[in-house]
């Protein structure tokens, strides 16, 4: 899961959490980012209590910034997954086998939406009941056909 929070959203979240104005939160965050950036550019590690540590690491693409969350943050992020138990896999299990399992567990693509059934007398009855009008049982289409045939038979001399 990768979620990006835009700076204005972050400002609002910090303002709400700190019970301060959005302008004050914006200034704070700008200064925080400036200090962290400057320290990292100087090759120093930065630790923000309650958040985590930022470090510069030389990687394949030059310098990379790594982040290690504080225990409080890590626990909050991992809490929804706490019911899972790690399982040690056999040596014979390969990454291809795991990919195959992942692919087989994909949800089916959404089916084309079916046309809505035509509104019928039952829909009209429900509308009338909602409006407080007196309603009577509405016979099904099959019963209507039988009733019409019976009425015709009785009225025919």
C-alpha cells in the first residue's frame, strides 16, 4: 500500500492534531523539512522523536535516504496485521511458486452491469406505502392474466 498525502492535506492534519492554525502548522512543517534536508545534505542522520530516523546511504543511484520508524509509528502501522503469525516455508518453496499462488488469488474482473429490471407494480406499491397511502396486495403478472381470462369468460354470453 502506497499512499501519498499532499502538503496541504498534511498541514490540515497537523493543525487538527496540534490544535493550532493551518498557517502555524505550515510554517512548522516547512521549517522541519528544511532542517531535516540540510542535516541530510551535510551527511548527518536525523532522528525525530515519535516519528523515526532519517539517514543518508550511498546506493546504486548515488545517495539514498532511508527511514526507520520509531517504535510507536511502527506499532501503529503494523497493528492491523497483528493477528497474522509468521510461517516458516520449506526449502523447496520457490518465489515462482509464491507468484503462482498470488496470481491464482486475484479477484475476477467486474462483470458487465446487468440491466435494471423494469419497474413494476410492486415498486409503485412501495412508493405509495412510503407516502402513507393505503395499498392493497398487487397480484403477479401471472395472476393478472388468469383474472383477466376469468373476467372475460364470465362476461361472455
